[in-house]
């Protein structure tokens, strides 16, 4: 189930306060390729081991916040640089 539209309207990046939008499926697939290759890391330094199903992209397109079990993970150290 995607993140509800009314929730998307109030979510912002905790770092810059920029709005976020749902990541397009093509971006999720590109990131999942990097996960399979073992090259994707979170900003906190941990590697991303589980495939992404959904994510929220910051307005400037530089950061993705993963959505885990339909819950946006809006923590800077859990975000992924794009």
C-alpha cells in the first residue's frame, strides 16, 4: 500500500525541510540493482541489504528516505544519497 497522499502532503525532509514525493519505480529498480551488487549505503554508513519497495525523494532529488512496511523512515542516518 503506497504512502497516503494526505501524509505525503505533510512529510518533509528532517534535514532541509524540503517536501518529499514518491520515488518513481525506475529509481527504486536502479537502487535495488545497487543493493544486489552490494554497493548501496545509507548516509549513516550501513549497507542496504533488503530490496526497496518504496521510497520518498527529497524535492532537490539528492536524498531518498526508504519506506519500510508502509512506514516512511524519516531519519537522516537511514536516508540514501542519490
